[in-house]
């Protein structure tokens, strides 16, 4: 089942809506122009994981897109309303006991509107979203250089906006090439991120991820993972990485809230080292910390 909750000043704890009824007009900017922002958090073990991080990033995206959004207390109350109403689906097609908790904010009916319309959607996690085996990725050009994010902030690089059509198109392109996922690179050859994930590599006892200044979304999974790994004695850093750094790494992961840690085994036709011990250790560190 899905649960849809509307969050507005008239319903400060969130209003449960009928999931079968459309909730937003095709006339709104959020629909017609993809002008809005979102977060997808994971509900597991009876709690929404790393909600602080998701709310932090939602506010960051709201600032970048010029949207006013509810405060954290309102979000937390409405999320509780939504989770309380949610009932797990009993099916092999979904991950048992887990849910996706999507926070959505869309711009209203005029381009100059700053007030965002806010919803929470709770839905099952499709089993296909949780690959257990290492994946093959295609390296695809993102279409901008390493200086574009700083030079053209209106492109909203690094904001989690609703305009994910190009990200989804990139995944389809990778699939047509026989891969399961994508790692984007800048036009000047630097590693960015996946369409729905952060890139993390292991070099010795160090975990490294590309810097946000390149125009990548700050990954909440990567942030929590790095803090947990540091406490456990790992070194962590951000650095500009090239495709050769992926090929020579001791291990490469895609990290995301829904898919958690996924090892990369092939970058196009080049085989990448796997480190199953580090994978198991980092997965556990992340699970305990989130
Ligand atoms: N980068 C992009 C473009 C994403 O869409 C996502 C998540 O969907 C991530 C990175 C990973 O972020 P998180 O770990 O917060 O899920």
C-alpha cells in the first residue's frame, strides 16, 4: 500500500489523503515544469533512517530553488502520521519490513510562488531496488565541466530537484549498453556521481568521494558512512577522481539511501577490484550508524 499525507498550515500534523485520488493540478509549476524538490528516506527497523540528514538536505535544496518549506517539527509530525498509517505489503516483490519515505515539495501555480506544496508518500521498497551482487556501470558524460557548478548556479547542480528525467535517461542508456548503472563524468574527465547514488572508492584504509563543488548532490548515505568509518579508524577524504582512479581503486561503491552500498565490478569493460570484507564491514558500520 501507499500512504499520501499533505502537509500545510491547516494540517500541521499532516492530513491523510486517499492515495487513489490525484492530488495536484497539471497547471502547477511542480508538475508542468518539474519545479520542486524531494528526498527519499528509508524506513527500516521501526524508524526512518538518518532523517536529520534528509531534512538538512531538503532545506539546502529549498534554498537553492527559492522555495519556502515547512519546518522540521512539522515534517517530523507529518512523517509520524504517514508511518502510523502505513501497512507493510506481504509480497516477494518488496523488501520485507521496509518502506520508502518520500518528502516532496512542489512550486504552486505561478513561477514567482515561493510557497511550496508539501507531501509525504510512504510506499513499499521494490525488491529490484536492492541489488546484492556487484554491478557493471557505464561511464557517461554529464554534459558540464568541473567549473560549471560554480559558474552557473541556476543550473541547480547538486540540488535534489524533481527534474530527474535526464538521470533516468542515463540509466536506460547504460542498460542498452549491458550495464546496470551509471557513473557520470564531467566534460573535462572528472568523476561525479551516479544518477541516484554517490561514488565512494577505497584506497588502502582510506575512503574517498568526489567533492560537492563539482556539482554533485551531497549524499546522506556517504556522509553517515564516512562519519561511522572515521570513528572505526578509517581515513576519509574528498578528492577529484578520474576514471583511472576508479580502475585502480581497491574497491568502488555506489551509495544511496534505498540501495545502501553496492559494489562496482566493471566500469564499462574494465574490471574493478572487489573487497567483500570491506563491503561487509562498511555495510554494518552504516547500518549501525543510520
Ligand atoms: N546523487 C544523486 C544524484 C542522487 O539522486 C542520490 C539519491 O537519490 C544520491 C546521490 C545518494 O544520496 P543519498 O545517499 O542521500 O540517498
